[in-house]
């Protein structure tokens, strides 16, 4: 049964956009051109050259890339099928992602006031102090959360698939049960950063990779 071999998982990531809709400027531009007030929308970039925020924005892509790599499609609502035997791997990796994300948020907040002062003269007449949340409120706009749920039973159409379709999904789940080993002594990094997924090898490389913590033998 699919319900015994997998679960549903979703990753929720929130990040401050540093973009603000300026209603006054939007109205002014519409009036200048004799247009109705809703004819256009002016969005301000609140920060410029904020390297710490730019670095933060790269993390969601890295997190989703890993998440998509070890899960299978399930629904349009963001939930994906997680093979049960990969649960601990995913939760362990997500804790690392969450720590890195939180650290990056704190590094950004530390220099946030200086970014505001840096952009003040550049925005000139468009600068408004009230556009910038306090550090405490801003911290709440960032977050990473892993949600894991059991596969619904009962009338969920994906669970009541035909036997043939269920067998196909189970085969896809089983495809993730792989012997992860390297084929040269210099390959541990390739497996650790997931540039490599699998290889067929012989001794002494299996023992070497095991000793480096880059291989897992699946005895099932």
C-alpha cells in the first residue's frame, strides 16, 4: 500500500520582498497622464545593494531543489510524496537548512539599519520611514517550515487508484532505495553535495566511501 510506504511533505518558505506599493506615486502618475487611479501601480524597491538580503534570497532555491530531488509529485497544493525511508534524511537536512536560514536572517538584520541609511538619499523624495518594519517585525517575515502528513485514506482519489497505478507509484518510491557510493577516492564531496546520486563500484572504494561517511549500504 502507498500509505505504508510514503507520506506527504511540503516546504513552506517566507522571505521579505523589500518591495512596497506606493499608492501616492501611483495616483500622481495617473493624474499627470489623465488616467484613472487604478491605471498603473508603482512599486518601490526599498533596498539597493543589500548583499545580505541577496544572499538570503538564494537559500529558498537550494532548499526546494533538495526537497524536489527526494520527493515525487502528488498535488498542485505543494504537497509531494516522500518515501518513508527518506524521512529522517529529509528532516535532518531541513534542520541544517533552517539553521543556515536563521543565521542568514540574523546577519541581514544586523546590517539592516545601515542598508536603510544607504538607500535614503537614493530614494530621495520617495523615501518614507514608515515603509521599513522594525527588526523584530521583519524577523517574523522570514521562515522555513517542513510539514509532513500521512497520506489520506478513504475517498482521496490518489489513494483509490487502480492496482496498476498504485503499483507504478510504489515502483517510483522503491527507485529511491539506492546504494550511494563513489567510484574514486576523490568523489566523497560529489556525493555530499549531491552532484552524484549513485555509482557501481568495487573494493576498496566501497570501504573508503563508508569511512568518509559518503556511502550508505542498503541491505534491503
